[in-house]
C-alpha cells in the first residue's frame, strides 16, 4: 500500500484483529468430545449438552465469567454492631454461573439418574461448563463429591442428600431447611500438615451420643477451607480413637450460627472467583460421619470423586485454550498468510489438538469405569488406580498447554482483557487440589501394592491394543521392564506413572479408531525421541486432518 494511502486512513481504524470467540457452539466444534460421549455411553445427555454448549458460547456468559473474576469475594467477619457473622459476599455474576452449573445437574447427575453412563454424561457437561469459568467448579465439584461419603452414614444422608440433589441454587445464607438447595465444601488441611492430614490437631468432643452419627463440638483450625459460604462441610478432627470425619454445617440445629469463624480469605494467584479461606472452630457443632477413627477412609470417597473432576476441569481448560488459539490463528494474518496456514503454526496447533483430545478421551474413559464400578469389580479396580494416574498426568499437562496456546495468540494473549491470563492463572489449581503430583504418583503405587490385581487389570487393558501401532507396542515393553524393576520404584514414581498415563491415553485413542490422531499421538509421545515443546510433531503426521477434526470451522 502506498504511503499516501496509509496516511489517508483513519488512525482509529482497526485492521487484522481477530473478533472475540463468542456466539459459537463449543460442542459442535469438538468432535472428540462428541465421539467420547457416544463411545463411553453418555449419548443420552446430548440435548442437555447442547444447551450447556449454547450457554458457554453465549456472549453474556463470557461477560459473567470476566466479572466474577474481576470483582472477587469479600469477607465480612462482623456486622456494623459488632456481631460475628462470617459471611462472604460474591458478585452477582458468580451466582449466575453457579446457577447455570447446578440447574444443569453438574453437581448431582449420577446420583439422580439411574441409567448407565451417568458419570460420562456429567463429565461431558462438566468439561463444557469448565470452558465458561473455572472458579465455580470448586463448590459444584464438592457438592457432587460429598454424596458417596454421606452415604456411609445413612441417618445423616437421609437428612442432607435430598437437599444436595435439588437442581436449584440458593445463595441466601439461611438454615438449610429454609433453602431451595444447598452446597458443600471441604476443610481437611492444617498449617502444620498440609497433605499429611494425619498430622491434624483439631479435636472433637462429644456432646451427646458418641460414635457414628453422634454430636460433637470441634475446636481447632483449617488452613484451607474451600468455598466457605457453603451450607456444610466435611472435615477431619481427632477423637480418643483417632482421626474421624465430621459433617459441620454453617447453622446449628437450633437455628443459630455455628461457631465456624473465617479468619481471612486466601489471596490467590488464580481461581479468583472462588473463595478459599482459613477458618477456626470454636466449639463448632458437627456430626460424625462413618466409623470413628477412620476419618481418612471416610472422606477419601469424597476426595476420589473430586479428583475425577480435576481431570474433567483440566480437560475443559485445555479445550478452551486450544479454541482461543485456533480461532485467533484462523483470523490473524502475518507475513502475507493467515497464521493457521503457516507450517510451523499448524504443527503447534495440531500438537495441541492431539493433547486436548487425549485428555478428553482418558477423562471420559475414567468416567465410564466410575459408572461401571457399582456392578463390576474389574471396573472398580481400574477406576481406583486410573484416577490417580489420570489426575497426575492431565492436570500436570494443563499449565504448559495453556502457556503454549497463549503464545499462539502473542502479546494480546498476555493482556487481561483476553481470557488467556485467567486461564493461565487457573491452570495449576487442579494439580494442587486434592493432592499434588507426588501424592498422586505415590497413591498410584499404593493402589498397585494394596491391590495388585488393579495394576494387572490395567496392564491387561493396555495389552488389548498391541499390534495396532509399533510405537505403542515398544512403549508397553519398556513399561513392563520399569514395573518389574522394584528397585527405587518410589524414586522413579513420576516416570512410571507418566508411562502408564501415556499408555492409557494411547490405548483409548487407538480404541477410538481415528488414525490421524492415534498415529500422531504414538509417534510424538511414545516413540522415545519426541520433542519437549509443543509443535514438534514428526514429519509424516497428517496435521491437516488433525486440525480439520479439532476445529471443523476450518473445513
């Protein structure tokens, strides 16, 4: 363009800036999620998933997510007269996002649907919902995950479970019998222990009948109490028989506020719409859940289901980041071509697409094993060991994935008006929540040690796909050698669990039968000479087919 033509342009004219990604249909653009939904037994949720997808792509929802993270929760410890109230105020956008998730059943679907595939169906909804906003996922997850632990104490479950399962969100701070629906939180870790909950010092003293279902008063503290405005919490405290699990509501049975004091809200790097807090119990009323002295075994049922959601949430985060990157590259021009048409960028985006599809595939295969666990011992054992493996790997991959997607967008992706900084700040949370990477790897080894059949069943599952890909076969051979060598196994735990995770992702992709994806996955993840960064797919991979599958809008 000639100099005089450039000079004649309006300085405020905007050229070569991609439009915001909004008004789109995330489910229609995600063939991998559609295929997993059908293959793993959740096709019956298609209509609900389509509605969730519509909400996720709605410009209004996208604005709500931005507002909920810009105007963060505020703690009010006392009212103007000096009375202790311990209330957390949220922006209305937060409540709208919570309502969207709960009315869709993201907190309850497997517990209210008797048909097969309910965990898969919920996983689809959760992965989509996570692409709208991630902070609200914490209270939705805990409300979902509390049910298996509650059911270990039937008399308490009879009172609380009907409240949990209502498809209604009620943000009012009222006694639970006056609300349309309730949410649950969790408070496990203490200052001195962190992940080592057996170091907890909070004490529980009986005030009535003792043992399971009995009433106690708790004195102590919790260093992390998630979603402190929840209606009730599962927490751990010591009795004379050891660490036990308790249900601690915000209100006493007589309608007075319980003695749960919120000291402060955590000033976090991400997950900003959600409140996390430090709390103290000053004789807080609670009821024992499960067997006295076996609190960890009781609350681990809740933890196991929250770990499932960590995999769902990170899968949704990856897909959201990829969508932002490929949308940008499809509209942005540089050096005479669209970014999407430049070979190296296509390599990067195709590599990200493979990672996203693999995380979705393993997440919903895991959900299928959860579904089948109630009537199939094999699936229950597979779910037990695979939860730790998938939680470790998928959540660990998320931060690097989001960083690469941000780089595809460039400087604009680093500006807070873009959703990418929020995605990046949120990305580590699932690898920290409910057990860090080391905890997950050690848990996988512990599961294999306590139930050797679970590892044997997993290896049998992986061997079903031998002969389909030479790289996959060689990887299984290496994995067998690593597992047979018991020396320094704990020291090598991350490498072994990573190998199991990659093998499981490869197996599910081979089972899916989309050759362009499974061949590229095996060549780039299992061949032994893969690059360390995204965008290092070897020549011979069908990047064009991978991208057309990952983003049908390119066709």
